[in-house]
C-alpha cells in the first residue's frame, strides 16, 4: 500500500470513528444532562488514546513523521474541542435555573 493511500484511509477512518462516537454520545445522553457531562469527560479521556493510536498507525505509512504528527495533533484537537464544548454546554444546562 502506498503512503498516500494509507494516510487517506487513516483520515477517513478517523472521521468515521469521530462521527460514530459523537453520534452515540449525543444519542445516549439526549435527555439526561449528567450522562452528557460524562460523555464530555469520556471524550477528554479518549484524547491520549486517539493521539498515540493515530501517531503510531500513520507512522507506519509516513517515514518522515511530519504527516503522522500533524494528523495526530489535528484529530486530538478535534476530540479535545468536542469534549470541551459538550462538557461546558452540559454544565451550563445543568446549572441553569428554571424561570
């Protein structure tokens, strides 16, 4: 398998994985704010696994290491950003006083 094809497949796999995890996290915590808070925490705890998994898997195809590092940082940042948004929005909903 060529380097470009391996990196493209990894990119597609990461997007599908992110979409599925995000879909199921939001679907399972639709009506329960505490579950959504835990979903945000899980997203933040998954970031080291995503970083090192992407780094080592793309490192197989990328001999220089720059592509693996950049792709790992991009996807880790995506998971951190999504976890923070989910966590902060659910905390805001949790502490919001009913009128």
